[in-house]
């Protein structure tokens, strides 16, 4: 049972890798940005675990800015992805402008909340 | 006049000719159908806007432009402070004039949306050089926002169904009594602005789900921020929207647009909401907000799995991946939730909202929530009173919504059903259900009227149409004729039904106007009654008493009264109070309740410990006013007894009955509240043919007519004996 699951996992990883290699470069850049943001959030949570959460608003604003920008990047990816039939009428410039606007609001609120 | 008549004939022909030349020019404009429709729509909306404002002005016309009830006085006082001292002082305000000696951090314990809105309107008008007083702005804020709500209802109806439904929704909500009750002119309370914010947030969210645009989702986040700043009922939004997302996921109607809309709104909305000090970190710590966070994480997992399935293109491989991912996600999620609830980091549902899920909870555990009249369960008569024909149009609208299910109609159905459930639990929440009921009913009305008018306008095609236009029209006409053929008097029946619909809607309008005029336009601070000869008698005792306090007591005097009147005393009397309507400290209120229900000497000790200078009681025995302190007295006993076991409720009752006449319990006849209310009342004849000391509110002759006060002396009694103020005497000299 263990052998089949481990071989399963290996084939899984292989097929995921090969499927992912086929995605266009702009989407890969967005994915990299998302991974970077989530990694920063994880680092902040680990730091909070070590140091304590005293200015809780600062901790929350840091983590939420990372999570927020990651989520917004995923939304951008969805809107820009050519394979999504729902968004084929949406020009990618408009999607990017929405993304920038939302990020602007996000970071303004974060700066107010940072304390 | 004669000269004018004489001069008019030669003048008449030119105007007549210009009039006749004027009319052809209107017809000559030859408006296209689309423009005619736009003109009709805009004029209807303009009329509905004015109607929504005008119907709420009854009390301003009958009495004067003043703030009603109790809570609005606090809002007025804070708005006054904001306009005088500026936003920074307002945001960091610590008030030492209420809850003596504790004080209250007003900046951190209020919802600033209403005050900031009124202050902005005031500053705008001042900038345009209109010399208005802030009180006028406060009085008219609620009707103004009610008018704005009708516009939002139009757009929302248009989004759900079509523009016809939007117009009907706007018209229905303009005069719906359930909404009017909390938004008349003078009712300067959070709900007046909050219902506008609620409907706006819902409309923007549904628009975001329909279009999948980040810009609309951002707008809905701002709408949510406005709602959070305005009212504690925002908890409804933060639970309904995740529930809606969950329903869409479960029924398989999800799409990428849902992901974009919910995520953007949740993250940005949560961040914006945490800027309000009163809300603080509740979005990550309170049990009431955990549903939204749970759905947020669920959405990430769900769409990630969806994306993997799409990329892999191999079902077997995907199933193994699914198993691994699901076990990980569920275990992590439940572990986090379990740890959070066990350590108490995630607080459980608080009393006010828990009593919505379990209506019997407050009565047993939290008497102060149970005592508020607005928190009682709703009777059927209240539903009929507040909704009228909308009550049976609501199920009809639900039927139409289920016939044409889309993301938007699913949302409105869920909003309608959940809000109707909560409206059944608590009377006050009929207000939250009103927009949903109006929208769903408008769908029923609009669809029915459309079908009926289509039947009337259909040309007689008993014979099938010629095939000149091709097979499509032939098929359509064949279908139509197959419906037309069996119903001979169809057109007449349709006209009759249409007339019936008009009759119903006109009765609705008459009912709403009557209800507003009779039931919802009373300022509560000024009482009116019919005199013996039918003329109107006004009792302005409340303001008389507060003005007396303002002018005849030292500036640092402390007033003890029941918590209902605290806000009014601080706003109009400008004096420090012991407890007020905020009711944030139950023990302090219980102390006051204990003082009111004890014998005079025990009460004197309590009053001395609180530095009380004056005591204020409300008494309705002379006028028959039934919302006075003697009728509220049992709640004082219950709340006081809830904290201090020395107060026992059965001691004030006789065989479980609450009486004030000769057969009343001895503790009742000698407690402080009784003495203060009935001091010198034994000498007063209130009604012809009744003995002196006849209490008109209870309908009995009082038991203890010979009231002597040892530690207090009477300071002021208003002209109709409604408010009585007593001064606490300093302690006697010790020899």
C-alpha cells in the first residue's frame, strides 16, 4: 500500500510538473509573486510565534497585507488567463488596473493599521 | 380686475397661438421609444425619491423639528461634539459625564458612521453658505438616506430581475412601514443610515458576482466598511455572504467570478472594518465572524483543487491528490478551530446575537437584554402592520425567483429567508427584513403585471398568422395560439385582474400612510392627547424637567435615574448621570436598581456612595402615561436582584401579582421608588368621581398615601407630574 501511494505521489508530482511547464510565462510570473507573498506571510507567523503577538495590529496588518496581495494576484491571474471563457471580453490592461487599484487601497489601509 | 378683464381679450390670442404652436413642438420632438421609457423611469424615480422623504415628515409638521426617543439624543450629543471639537477630539473622547464615577470611552465604543455622515452633510451645507443648525441636519438625515435607499433598491431590482421590478421595489420600500418606523424625521439613529449601507453593500456584492470585476468587489468592500462604521448589525452581512458562497459551492453554481468577488470583498472589507475602534480585532477573534474566515479558507482549497483537476486532465491521479489534500486541509482546519475555541481565543457568540439563535436564552440569563421592548419576539399583528400586502406577495416572489434561478436571485432568496427568520425572533429586526421583502414582492408584482399587460396588448390571433415572416414567427404564433385558443374571455379577465392589482397597491399606499401618521410619528419625548373637548393637549414635561435641571442645579451635580433617561439627561440637561442607555455595565445598573427598590435608609447609603445629588423618576399616575417608572419597576427589581441577592422579587409581589393599592406587599409600599413617585400624591384628585390618590395609569387608588421622606426633599415636579426630581439631603450633623 505504501509503495503504491509513494509511486502515486511520484507520478502525481511528475504530471503536475509537466502540466505546469505548459503554462504561459506571464502566468508563471504571477504564480511566483503569489508564492513569494505567502512565504513572507509564513515567515511573519513564525516570527510571531517566537516573539509574541504584542502589537497585534502590526502583526495582523503585516500578515493580511501578504495574504491580501496574494489573493489579489490570484484574481488577476484568473482574469488574465486566456483559458477562462468568462473573461475573454476583459482586456488585460483593465484587469491589471483593477489589481493596482485594489493593492493601493490595501496598502493604504495597512499603513493606517500598522500603528 | 375689470381693467384686467378688459385688457385680457386682446392679450389672449397671442398666448393661445403660442400655446397651440407650443404643443406641436412637444409632439414634434418625436421621442423614440427608448427615450420615452427613460423619461418615464427617471420621472418615476424622482417622484419616489421625493415621496420617501415627504412621508417621513409627519412629526416635524405636527410638533417641531426635534430629536425623538432616547438613543438619538446620544447620537446628537456626539455629533454636536464632533462638529464643535473636530474629528481628532471625537475619536479620542473620554466622557466623564456619564456612568459616574466610571466614565465612558466614547471614542472607542461607538459606531461613528452616522455622526460622521451628519457632520459631513453639515460641513458641506455650511461651505455652500447655508446657515443650518446641526440639529436640523440630524433630524433630516434619516429621511434623506431613506430616499437614497430607494435609488439603491431600484438598481438592485434591476440587477436581480429587470428595471420594472426595480421601479416597483423603489416604490414599495419608499413607504414600507417596517422601514419607516426607524427612519422618520427626528429618529436620528444608526438604522437610518445602516439600512442604506446594508442594501448598498448587498447590491455591490451581487454586481461583483455577476460581472466578476475587481472594481465592483472593491466598491462592495467600501460599502461593507460604511456598514461596519454605522451599525452593529453588520454581523448579518459577514454571516450571510459566506453562507451564500457556501450554498453556491454546494449546489455547483460556482464560477471564477464568485472567487474574485468574495475574496476581494472579504480581505479588504475585513481590513477596513478593523479600523473602527469599537470593532477592533473581532474579525479574527470572535466566534460570530469565524464563518467568513472558514469559508475564505474553504474557497482557497476548493478552487486550488479545481485548478489542479483542470491542469492534470487525469481523473485517477486527481483522486489520489484529492484524498491527500482533503485530509490535510480538514485536519489542519479542525485542529485550528478546536484549539482556538478551547483556549478561549475565539470567543463564543455573545449574548445579544446568541439570543437570536436561542430566543429563550436572554429571558433566563440576561434580564437586561430581555427587558428591552424591541427585543421581544414578533407577533403576527406586527408583521401585518409593518408589511401589509407584502406578506403574501413575498411567497409569490419566491416562486418567481425559483423559476429563474441565477446567482442574483439565489442571493435575494437567501437574504429574504434568513431575515424573515430573524424578524420572527425579534421585533426590531423587521427593519432588516423590510428591504428583502420589498425586493422579492416587487418581482412578483412586476412579473404579474407584465404578464397581464402582455395578455391585454396581444393582438387577436385566433387565426394563425401567414407565413410571411418565416418559420420562427409561425412557431411562436402557433405556441401563442395554442395558449390563446382555450381561454375565451382572456382579455377581460386580464383587465379585471389588473384592476385588482391596482386596488391592492393603492390600499397598500393608504395603509402605509395611515400607519406612519398614527403609529410611527410620535416623538416619545413630547406626548399628545385629546382633551375633554376634543382639542389636542401637549405634554412637554420631559423637556421642562431637563431644562429645569440645566438651569437650577450646580454644574457638577450627579443625577440618578433609571437608565432609559440617561442619554436625554446628558444631552438636554447637560448634567452627569450614573447610568445611561448604553447599558455596558450591568453591575452599575443593578446598583441603581437596588437603590430604587430598597427602603429609604439603605438607598441613602447607596446614593451617598455614588455621590448622587438629585434623583429623577418618571410618574404617569396623573396623566395616565403608562411608560413610567412604576410600570418598569419590576425590571429594576429583577436586574438588581440578578446581582445583589438581597433584593428578592417575590417580596414585592402579592400572590405573584404586582399591585400598588392597599393590598400591595409592604416592601413595595415603602421602597424608594414608590415613595418618590407617590409623594404628595395622596392629596391629588386626578379624576372626577374618584378618591384622591387615584392612579390613572394603574387604575387603582394607591395603598400608602401618607409618604414621608427623611433623606430626600422634593426639588421639582413638572406641570403634569410626569417627571419628579428630588434633591438628596446632606448627612445630618453628628453631635
